[in-house]
C-alpha cells in the first residue's frame, strides 16, 4: 500500500501509553524528567527533539527495555513495572540496535521471531518481498549493510503486527526506496488502528501522523496537533 493512499484515522478511545511523572536517571543524572504523556490507541505521534533530548530513552522506557527510576505508567493497559512481559508481547521497538541474529539468514530471523512470539509457522516470504529482500532470503544477516538490516527489522515488525510500534530514527541509513517502506508502515498502521511513536530528526509525511511532541533536556515542552514546521528537521 502506498503511503499516499491513506484512510481517515480511527476514532481514538482508550489510552495506549499513559506516563505519570516518569523520570529515568543514569548515574544520578536525569535522561528524562517528570514525563507526563498520554497517547491514545490508534494515534501516530512524531517525537521530536535534538540529540540528547531524551527521545531514545523515552522509547526504551515505553518498551520496558528500561525501568523508570521514578514515576509510573501503563502501556496498552498493562502496568509499566509489573507487566513487562505482557507489554513486550505487544510492542515492537525498532531502534539503533536491530536485535537481529547475524548467524541466521533473513528468512531464519523471521521464522525465529515467529517462534519467539508464539505466531506459529508463518511464511516469511511476503514480508521479505515487501521490503525488497526476497533475493537475499538465504543470506546471513551478518553480511547485510545497515540499510538492509533496517529493512529486515521492518520485515520482522510487519510479520509480528504489534499493537504498538516504537521507531527510533527509522530513516537513518536507508536509501530513498527503503524510506518509502517506513512511510508505508505508518500508512498501514494508521488504517489498521495501530499505535506508533516515531522519534526522528526528519519529518514523516504530515498526512501520516496526528500530533508531534517536543522533548528538550528530557522534558516534554510542547505538543501540537498541527506542527508549524515542515522543513525536515527539528
């Protein structure tokens, strides 16, 4: 599906992410501070901010890769501290670390993901074809370029079809054709009512997200439904 062929966003009802005064410290220093944030199910949010503003840390807290030092919250109705396994079963984080297995082929990586998340014996071929990796399905991921690894991580996300997708600089290292894949993922998520939080220096197409949230020095400083800046930077 092309990113330009979008349908109206679904009616937003329940909360997908609800953070209350969340703070995360590293060596006593705050990476994010007193975060108050609510994201509705089906909402696509562009998370903005300069390097060091706390975007990656915030995504990792939502994904339960990091625990809050202070504060509390819920993700998809599950407690951020007590229900980490339940959250992880419904969330996919595409970050700087692709979490791929270099000794496995592209196809084997997807089959292993299906096994890991209890998805049964799905055919990985359609997902590999969609991201343009069908011709290297039997090549070990260790031989892939950064862009190819990003494509494979996107394929894993497609085959998992999580309720909440967290994207950390997903356009980094991608060529023009692969960048369209990210936009297609956003468009598909919008139509299917999935929730997406995208942290990026680059603006996604404005028809594909409903709100932007600015971080500065680890704090939410602005949130807007109609972002005024469209120059591709933040």
